[in-house]
RNA sequence: GGAGGAGUACCCAAGUGGUCGAAGGGGACGGUUUGCUAAACCGUUAGCUCGGGGCAACCCGGGGCGAGAGUUCGAAUCUCUCCUCCUCCGCCA
C-alpha cells in the first residue's frame, strides 16, 4: 500500500510511477475522490460524537444529582441514531477507499529502467562459463526419467498435471539442496532459520500483497479461511505483522525452507514439460526487515547471498534488473537470477530478489522506532529466493549431464549424499 | 469434538451501566539525599492510531480495556460471534 499522504500531496508523481509500470493511473483520481468524501464525512461524524460525549457526561451528572434528564435523553436519542446511520455510510466509503488502495501497485524506484516487458530488462552481470557439451544437450525431464529419479506418471495419478514424484537419489538430491541452501545462508550469510506454517489466513496474504488482487493465483481451502502460501515470503514477512522493532535490532534476516503452491492460472500452455513450473515446489526464501536508509544496500547483499549458492554449485547464471513493466505488484526494484539451461540454450529465472520498501510494511503494520521516544515508521521489507529448489535440481541435471546419461554431482553436495559423485542410470 | 476458566497499559492487577480522562503495586526513567552503591522520599510512565488546524517542536477532536457486531441517551462493565491461552474429557502423529 502506498502512503495516502503521498497520494494526496503528490498525485502526479504517483500517476507517473503507475504509468511507467503499465498500471492503471486513474486509480489515483478515484482514490482522491473517495478520500475526499471519506474525510469530509469523518469530520462531520467526529463532531457529532464529540457532542454525544459531552452530553452523556452531562446526563451522568444530572442523574447523580437526581435531576430529570428525560428531555436531554430524548434529544440524544435522535443524535445517536443519526450517528449510527452515518457510521454505516462511512464504513462503506472506507471499504471502497481500501479497495482502491489495495489495488494500487508499488511505485518503481527511480533507478528502475523504463520498459514494457521482460525484453526490456537489463543484464547486470554474468557469472560462469556456459558449459560446452560435445553432444546434444538433453532436457532435464528426459534425463530425470531415464535415471529413474523423476516420475511424472505417478504424480499425475495421485495429483494431476504439474506435479512430480522424486525417487531414490532424486529425492535425496532435492533434500540435499534444501539442506545445503539453508546451511550456506545460516552459517555464512548470517540468516536465522525459521520453519513456518504454509497454511495462512487472509490477513497474512493481504499483508504481503497477494490479496485481494491475486486471489485466482492461490490455492484456497474450501471449508476454512486458509490459503496455501505461494512463497515463504508470506509466512515469514507476516511473522512481524503489527509490531514495532527497535532500530538497533535491524536488519532482521531470516531464511526459511517451505513448499510453495501456485495455481498457475493463465499459464496453461507454458512449460508443460519438466519441473520448471509446478503447482507445488520447494524453495528456500530469504527475508529481510531493514531501516529504510539502508534497504538498497541490503538488496545488493541479499542478491549476492542468493548468487553465492549458484557459484558454489558451479552453475552459470546472470543477474538481470527488471524494467518497470516487468516488476511484481509489490516491488520497487527487483533483480532476477537466471541460470543457464543448455537444452533450451537460454537463461531461466531461478531467483527473484526485491526491495518492497514500505509497501508491505504499511499493509502489514511492521514498523520500527529509534530509541524509546521515536515515532514508529514503516520498515522496508525485502526478499529473494535463495534459491528455488526444483529449478536448481533441473539446472544441475542439465549442466552436469554426461554423454553416457549419468549426471555428476557438484562437489559441495556430495557430503549431503553419502559421498556419491555421480547419478548413474 | 465436548465441558469449564481467563484475556485491562512494559509486567502483575482492581474495576458489574454515568467525573474511568482506568485505582493500586512492580519494573523502568528522572529528581532529592549520598564519598560511591543501596535504601528512603518526590515525580513521570496511554503507548498508538485516524481526522482537523499551524503544516516545524505544538494545539483541538474521534477511536482505543483480546477482535468484531449488538443493546443503551451513555459500555472496560450487559448480549452475541470469533481469536488466543489455561484446566479436564474424548480422539490422534
């Protein structure tokens, strides 16, 4: 959520920001109109309530002195019922105002390049050499099936399309990646590990920005008000909903493994083969709560932290900065990490690192203050995948495939797999 | 799933319809005393949020006693729903 004061005082700047990310800039005028209506009515109601408070007090005193208060009470009856009517109207206007405010995406940071879609993203840096294979690179799903470590038929039987069963060394490799990522972030990068519920309530989803706008992307429980998280960002960011940090505590850094659940509505034709786009996948997420003054430095280090696991695995990747048109709803600035997929001859997203500035913090009321007398203000929240486990699994199969159909296991993972160095057919 | 009990400020806790603008205590902070510490004594401790006015440091008002609705001229107090915690029974990893 944007700062209402910013919308009131600087509507043109807000419109400009919305337009640059291809969002509906008329939201601003609609907001201002309803906001005006809301504040006008609020003043009216508050005045009436002030009167009610004063007269109620007076009635109390009259009763104490055993005076007759019937006339005043009768008068107050009218006032009170009028207040009640206006309160209801106020509530309706407020709901409309919130609807508009919740629909408004974050504004891009000034350093974000203008652009309309992924083609306008900017390559920031490239790491590692694209593997040169002296045979035709095979796609990861084929390799996985042949090695007997991925099974799509069984997954379809028990769940449906866009699910996968890992088997044997495959299951162990998935688990090894999770442990490896967590170990790096905990021991080397200074994050605190958490493990949190994946079933969350509506407030949490609103807090990080998934709701109300992206309801159709979520899996929702039918009989209970629970949603399955699309990312651990939701659970972890909301750990501190409606609370206030001391400035000395910041930055607070968490890493969290969780399964993630996405309906993938609207991507029916895309990535139907393999494990790139699943309804359920594993991810280790990094989340930071920071002082606004340092949040952009923290975004750089968060991105480097995510990169570090790819470097250790020896997977070639590049970092791109998303252009305004490709930014996620809540983000002010995003770097995507894209890992090399030989069979497709292209880089593919494996991590997305964003600074949300105060957008989520305002929705979720996550604040900090300096000392004991400071006025609480919203923190900045950041997060990034550190990294997506399934996609990393696929990248390993593709980048470490051998002509004989086996796959070399990157050295850093071997201790997690009982020392084996290769998956053989 | 069933039966009870509880939720008041940083913590404990009083308050069953009207000066509650919430008693009292603890802790914390400030002061007096002191060579220093402790004790004692005095004082402060409702934060927060929303609106309005100066548009700065302030002033005025609304809200706020777990959350939300309701009853009432008026609710911490009465009614309903929900949440969390505790005790017991049942079931379960």
